[in-house]
C-alpha cells in the first residue's frame, strides 16, 4: 500500500511538474518571440527614421529649402522648377551612399508654408499646410503607415532646420518619405516555432491591425484589435503576458511588446487549445502509466516478496528521470515476469521518444539551412543589351589619393555615369571594382528603339568625359579616361533576396567584359551580334577592330561606334 501511494504521489507530482514545464516553455517561447521581433522592428523603425533625418540634414537640401521659403510668390514656380534637378541630384546621391535597400518609393520636400518644393511622384495637391503628416513633421521625426491596394506603405516624416540651427529654432520644412515594407513583413510572417495556430502581428495606436493575419484575409487597416495587451500598451504603457480573447474572440495565450513611443504594439499569440493540448496528452499518459503500474504493483505485492522492490524502485526512478526530460535512461530489467515486460515497454517508449526528438532536431536544422539560401537562379533567358564602363589605370591613379579623396573620386564617376544611364532608361546592376555594369532589356516589338537608345546612352557617356573632368578638377582630383563596351544577346537571370534588381550572367556578360579591355579611351566598342542588329542604322558609323581579343579564332569580333553627324562636322 505504501508503494502504491508513493507511486500515485510520484505520478501526480510528475504531472504537475510536467504541466509547469510546458506552461513555462509556452510562456518563454512567446515572450522570446515578442521581445526579439519587437526589438528588431524597433531597430528597423529607428534606423529608417535616422536615415530619413540624415537626408533632412543634408546641407544642400537645407540651403535649397531656405532659398525657396524666401522666394516671392510671383517668382516661386519658376525658381522651384529650376531647383528640381538639384533636389533630385541630392536624393540620388543619398540613395547611392546608403544603398537602395532602404526601399524609397517617394520623397516629398515641403516648405514651412506647406508648399511642395520637390516630389518623386505625381502631385494631386501642392499645398500640405493642413496635412496631418506635415504637422507632425514640424514637431519631430515620426513614423506612420498608410493603406494601399496591396497592403500598406511606411511613411517617415522628419523636420528640416536651417544650417547651424539652435535647439529651439523652428523648422523650415519637412521631408515625407514613403517606403516599401518588405523588411517589416519578413519579420512578422515567419511563423516557425509557433505551432499550428501561432501568429505575430502589430497593431497601431489607432487599434487597427498593420500586418497580415494568419486566419483572415485583407485585414490591414480594416481589422480593429481592442484586446487587453493593446489597451495596456496605449493606455498604461505596459506589456502583458497571459490568456485573453484575441481579435477573433478566440481564447489565446499571448505576449506583447509595447512600443507606444513609436505608435505600435507587437503581439505574439498561440491559441489556448494548442498550449493546453500537450498538458492533456501528458496527463493521459501519466494517468494510464500510473494505472498500469499501480495494478501491477498491487498484484505483485501479494505474490512476490521484498526482492521485487529493487526493480520497482529502479523503474520508478527511471520514470522520474523521463518526466524530468532525460530520455537517455534505460531500466535494462531482464526478469521474465510482468515487471520485466513493463521495463521493456518503458525502455521502448523512451527510445522512440529519443528518436523522435532527434528527427525533429534534424528537420529543424534542414529548415534553418534552407532559410540561409539567398540566391535563386531562374530557368529562362532573356535578350539584353549589356553595357560596362571601366576606368583606365584606376589603380595607379588612386594609389596617390587619400581615403577621402578616393571616395570622392569614385563618387563623382559612379554618380555621373549612373545618372546618364537612368536618363536613357537603363538599369544599373552593380559596381565591379572600378567598373559599372548596366543593361537595357529588349522586347522583340521594341528591339530597334531599345538598341538605338543603348547606343545613344553609351555614346553620350563617352561625350560626357569633359563634363566629368570638370567636376574632378573642381575637387582638385586627377582626370582619368574610361572605356565603354556593349554586347547584345541572351543572358540568364539571378534573383537575390537582398536586392529588388535582378543580377545577370552568361556569355553575353562575359563578352562585354572581354572586349572592354580593347576599347580606346572614352570610346564605345560593340560585339558582332550587336553590330549585326544595328549596322542598318544610318545615324552611326561602325569600324571593325583587329586584336588578339577580337580575333575570329578567339570567337569575338569588335566594332568601334561613332555618330555620323559628328564625323560629318569634323570633315566639314
């Protein structure tokens, strides 16, 4: 009887201990998810605000805004039109400096009187004086969201102050930037480790859901979330962990991360039924095991002597270790009786549980490895005009420059070239050392116009040498020459998770780099396939080049290209 009572007490304590462990694991999981993701989102928001503030602190933008604020009304439109290019140059230089991962889609620069001085998108209203975002921006930098047809956009607002402003100075304008939210969404949609009903989402200070729901479609800015943790955050500034009904009125167990200073609260939730299910399973298993062991002990107690107490104690101790999470334990009782059979069943159970845990761990490792894949290659090819601009003797030139001079040297070159490429509709892919790689996608229906656009762009790059030289001389930097090459043909597409611009590779890209080395200074060279597609154009003159690289036996041919009207002027 004492043994039976002891066993029942052990089973009860094991259940209570197991229940406590499972609840603590669920609690730790949700707190960890809400804290980690909440801190990540806070860092993301603060980083976006800081980057937008850096743009607002650009000295040239401050000067332009201050000048337009002081422009008379009858001259405003003319002066603003003349300054648009300078605003655009500053914004493009800023994007190049910080990279394009910030996700800018629109930037508006607004004066203190609410007039729009610059906008990347088309304006429907030139006066933002009464706009809520503009009024917020006059007070401090802030972050907000607005609904779109496909979800939402992030809005960063920052004040602009005069150069050398003091602490209590009034702002002279506001910068409103609209950005994509892929970085934010990637943090929230990852539901690994949250089971079948877990989800993580954020709610605005207007009690509206700002991210997608796992259970309801199209909820952004539509689903009201007036739950306990949301109320605690925005009314008391506190976080909450526990059971409560969610926005669907379903009982859940959740944890919140309160960021009321940034206007959001993050919630990590799992349905109550899923958190209790392991406890119920544990309860049933312990109850069934307890009944079996109790029955066996009761029968054996009347038949066997105290010699049976040792294997029973060993089995009880093993059960305690399993309840504590140690699945390596084995009883190894080999007696040919009920205790021996019970021991064999127990050891089989712990072995299966151990194998199951190992399989789960291996699957988690595979999933983690799959998440680390950053590059995916497409299965199709497209016809592109691939172009490359490469500085001649850059290593020798930059060896004599300081680190800051080298940075300014490449900044002038790359920004000048990239600006011309974009003006012709080209797409800049990346910098390769001191070279810039870009391309023009070619649709069969627009082949002739795109090929001419590509030729005109590359020829304009060569003709812009003197303008670039003047910029370098104004900064007391050495003047250099560069080579321009272009090829036409099929390329393979590579998509990366870190950029919205596709990478390209293949023989067409390789030929472009190959023939670039023999291009004369500030001149354009094209390959055989490009020449065959453009030799019928009347506006250009093509001259074949003989060299080791372009020899027929090497598989390449090169042609120098120039404008016919330029050569006609030289002859006249």
